């Protein structure tokens, strides 16, 4: 049961996170309004929705953030799948490191788009806990030191 929870929550964290990235980049996350005074004295106003890329463009910080978040999301999905299917210690390590990076990125960007990543962070943490429970069940008891 822990194996299934680990795999499903890890894959869901990756999929929801990638969908979140796409929405925050291209979705209508802001508004733009303008007003113009014509020569005859009338005022024309217009408003519309804008995406994060339209309002902020690409910067070095944004590219670095997007890279870290994308790699972390794929790391959570791949790590949980690898650990759940084969019990690989490398998969478990990848899952934990990716979860830490994902949570860190979400916390650093909490005042802008980090809140959108919280469902993925929560699912990644659930995958880590389920993977840890599964790892604890499989380990044979150690030698007794009396």
C-alpha cells in the first residue's frame, strides 16, 4: 500500500507541478489597464488579462527558478516511480532531494507564485513519507549490541 501511495503521489506532484508552471507562465495571472485621452477630450479605457511572461519577460532569475522547479518536479516524479517500482536507494535519494528543492523554491517565491506550488509540495512530502515507511518495512533488524 505504501508503494502505491508513494508512486501515485509522486507522479501526481510532478504532473500538477508542471501544469502549475505552464499556467503561471502562460495563464491569465495579471491584469493590465490603460487610459488614453483623445484630441476631442474623450477618455478611452481598456483592460485585459496578462500572463507572467508578458508582464515580466525572461530574466536570469526567472530562468534559473523555472529550471530548478522543473528539474525538481521531474525528480520527484522519477524518484518516486523508481523507488516504488524497484526499491532503489538512488530513487529514494532523488525523491528527497527533489522534494527539498521544490519546497525551497516554493517558499522563496511564496509571495508571488509559490502558493500555486503548495499542492505539489504536499504530494511530494506524502511520497517521501510513504517511501520512508516502505523502506522501514523492508529493512531487516540489525544485530543486537548487548
